């Protein structure tokens, strides 16, 4: 069949009074074909209408397509069994012409981004080898849309805590942020709504405001809107992860940073430059990092267990505090810090995943007897610092304490902090004179002296006052 260009040439030569033989010779075609085109008078290529074998089975093919879950191989087998002599290519061609099958995807188009205009963030589950065994982990990625600068990290799970940890690390590495951070409609950041109607979680919205950017979600089903970061996951899985192993998440993330440095310095053919070179143009347009970037951590309230541990995500961490003490725990991505009031009393490396593991600091578990001696020395030092005149009485308590030395010293320290100095000193001096070590009786002696000095216990007043 002649194409449209040849038909146009035939009609043009015919108007110029060129003979049919001359046209056929010039275009190397038959004279019959020249006559057919001249008779039609149009350059449009006519459509050939041919009967289709599958036309009689069109409704049945549609039913089988739905019943076979879109598997055309099974549809072809069933239609042959029902007596339709139809080849598989003829079946697939018929389905394409009549719209049987998945809808054709429209062209995605192309988005243009200026320097510092937008960055895209998303996560994807990948299977990698951690510590000698395969694990399903979450890969978090951030891509700068103008320069295509890439940054990604691995996490055992991905909650708002890990999201803030990752974005903080990414923005620190990049040195600034874009105006918009495009995300999918993930519950980690989205409170309600999708696309333009998306409302972020207040916690994440405040996080973005601190760095100067706003979260924005693409419309539902429009994954091409965040194609830069989506394409990065395929690249990471088939290039970085192929044949690679890691001892733990720290090892994987270290290797990821080294890989990003290499990839970002590599020239991209479609860009005509490397991401690092384009980032030189983008960096002046970025929003500067805030002067102070607070550490990202979660706060837990815990009570020290009977074995001297506190529990976070099924993992147990030792603390040097008595059983039943309430403490505040700050969990960062790398460590666990235990606070007793405003002071840090324990630091541990954080166990990445819940594994019912016990983490013990040897300093929190001294050999038998040394812990009691350490507590004695602490209490004694505090007493002598507040009341140096009690040195002899403290030595007497330590010598004849009968296994209750720590408790006795702690009780005496509490009395020093609570009672007036003069009646307390008088009571302690009298107790030392008679070798009285029962602090309950000593405390009653202190209270009696306080009553005699400050109160009137006989119902009468001084100087005859009623």
C-alpha cells in the first residue's frame, strides 16, 4: 500500500500534466497504482476493512478476560476450546483495537523546576542483608529536583521519629532546604486529605516551619508528580544494593553516604552535567539552615524495674538507680539517655530494632559489696559537707550499724536537710554522748527541742500571756 507522501507526489505530478507512465517511472511504482490514486483524488490512505474472526466472539472474549483476571494466554486457551480458530497474535490485536484490557497510560509530561524550588521525599521497602541475614527494611530518599542531588538512608522502620531524623540528616548534608517538600499521601506526615487538600500532622508541620519549607502531597494516583524520587529507588535497588552486605544499619548508612558522593559527582547524560555541578547554581537559592538545630529524640517516662533496668521497645537498659525510681528517657536514633531530674545518669547505644536485648553498663553492676560501699561514701560525703561537726557520730553509725549503715546515713542526711541546725546539733551531741544509734529516738529528741524552743506545749504562755 502506498504511503501518504507517495500519494501526494502522484497527485502533484498529475496536476502538472505528467503522464501516468512518466509518474510510474519517476516513483518506481505500477501504472495501476497511479491510476487508482488519481481516481480517488485524495492523498489520504484508505482503510482496509476486513472481517475479523474474533468479532463473533467479542462478548465471550470480554467475559473470559474478566474471569481469567486479565490473562490473555488463558483467554486464548478457553476460546480455542470453544471452537474459535484464532491465533494468539490475532487475539491480542483484536483486544487492543477494541479496548479490551488495561487502560493505556497517557503521556506523563515533564515538570520543570527552578533552583531551590522543590525537593521530593519518599520511602520504599527493600530486602537487604544485615548482619548475615535478609531483612525487610525501609529506604528513605530525598532528591533535589533541579540538581538531582541524591541522599538516602536505611531504617528498621519508618515513623515520624525516623522521618525527622532522616530529614534533619539530609538537610544537614545538603546545607539547606527548598521551598517545598513533595511527598506521597503517607500517614507519617499527612493528618487528613490528599493532594491539594492535604493537611499535615501539626508535629511535622512545625518541623518543616523550623527549616523553612512546607510539605505538599501529589494528587492520589499521580505518582509521576514525584518521579525523581520514585526513579531513585529503582536505581538504588539495582545499583547500590546489588551484591552488597552490611554488618548493621550504621554500616549500610555509611556505605550509602559514600555511594551518594560518587553518584552526585557523576555526569548525567540527560542533564549534561553532574548533580554537584548543578548544585553550585542551586545552593544560593536554598533556604539557609536555622542557627540551632535541636537533636531529634523521643521522651519516655519509665520506672526502674526490680532488676535495675528500664525498658524501651522491648529492649532493656541498665541504670544506676534504686528500684522504683521514676526517670525520664530520651531516645535518639543512636543512643538512650536516662535522666534523674535534670542530670544524666546513664547513656547506652540504642538497639535499632525490638529484639528483647539487655544492654548493661558494667559501672551499673559493681561486684558484690562495692555498690553498698559506693553509696556509703556518697552519703557520708554529703553529711560531712553539710555538717562537719557530725564526724564522730557518722563514724559511730558506720562502725555499729549492723548492716543498715547506708539506710542510717541516708536518714541522718535527710534530718540535716529538714530540721533547724541548733536543736539537731544538740540532739546529735547528746546521742553521741550516750552512744544512741537509734535515729528514730534521735529524731524525737530533735522534735522535742524544737517544740520547747518554738512552741508552748503546757497550754500556757510566757510572761503570763494567755
